[in-house]
């Protein structure tokens, strides 16, 4: 049996166990296979095991791989997005997780309008206030929402965060809990075009804790494919 298949089965079991702790089931959680630096054959292999969502950090990798990947795949852009790359991705991406500025949102909306589509996005929140991470600060959220709530070609589906790596995943629980509460607070405002159904948080090291605290999407690369060379 393939090590990728073995890894996936283990991850799915852990997802289900964590989901049940939060009153849900494994099927309520979307597993995004993060395929940064992963070759086409391995990506198609993981898709053959029933994974339909893959995440990439860089626009160039999506553009290089897109035509060689099975067509029933939903692509997620999970890395920092530069405005000049939007035009290359707008017709390929199902969900942009890493939206972190007003300028970027208006650029996405404008490009989506040109392609006659509505682009689903997540607002990236720097919940840990980590200077090394991208993302909006909590106090910036409501002023931003007020400016973008009437845009016609974007749809805010929820929030995303990347928390600092912790040797003990339990140390990340407070960040995940805080993001969940922020999403609840925003949802309670009942703002048109602002939906909080998606909470994208948790990676290989801490996805179980993230799920216990309310994650609906987890982004896992190393746990599926093993350690990779991130310098390429």
C-alpha cells in the first residue's frame, strides 16, 4: 500500500475523532492537501484516494500544474497573493484563503467582474499578531467589512489564519478559539455578502486542536506527503 494512502487513512481517522469532540463528524471537515513542491504524479495519486481539494501557496505552481491535474479538483490559493498575479488565477481558483488587504479585495472583485464570476474568498487574520505572518489584525476587520460588503463579484465565506508553530500543539488552542469567536461575532452582525461558514485553520502539527476549536477546513501537506524541500 502507498505511504500516501496510509497517511491519508491515519489523518482521516484523526480528523473524525477530533470532529466528534466538537459535536461533528469527519465529513464536516474539508481536508485540503497542500501540494507545494509536490510533483504531478503524487498529486493525482492523492486525488485518486477521494481528495478533491488541493492547496498551493504560489501562483506559479498553480499555473504550471493546472492542466495536468484531474478536472474535478477544487484549487485553493493558501499563500500570500500579489495583486499582479490575480489575472492568472481568477479562472482557476475555487477559494482564495489569503486575502489580507482592502486593495487586494477590490482588485479581486474587479478581475472577477471581467470574468463574469463571483470569487469566493476568506479574510486572513493574523490572530497571533505575529510580525512574521501576513494577515489583518482583529481591529481592522469591521472597518474593512464596511467597505467591501456591497461588492458584487466577491463573496466572503469566512476566515483563515496561520498560527506560529508550537512544539506542543495545545499551545495553539487559544489562537484557534479566538478566531472561532471572531467568526461568531461577525456572523451575528448578519451582513449581506459576509458569510462565516468557513474557518480555515490548522496544519499538520495542530489540525486536531484546530478542529476541536471549530475549524471547517484544515491544510495538510507534510502529514500526507512527508517532509519536503521548501527551498525550491
